[in-house]
C-alpha cells in the first residue's frame, strides 16, 4: 500500500505504475532531485493540492497497485 508520507522516490521505485497517475494529477516532479526525500504529501502541497486531492490520488494509486 502506498501512503502520502512515503517519499516520491520510494513510490516510483516500488510502484512505477503510479507515475502516470501522479503526472495526471499534476505532480510532474517525478524525476526532480527532491523526489528522493520529499514525501508525496509535501510534493502535492507544493503543487497546490488540498487534502481531498491528495487522498484521491493515493486511493487511485492503491487501486492500480492492487490489481
């Protein structure tokens, strides 16, 4: 399961199928140097996302991973 406290780098490494979902939600910092230490929540907030948007993206990622 993916959660919003995980680093973007960890998510990409463990779940590469999450990349298109994150990009579709406007999180284009996948290859950014801060992705290795910035949490998904921090990255999303930096891109103006609210809690509902973040939770929606995490749910979508976890739905994709569970298939």
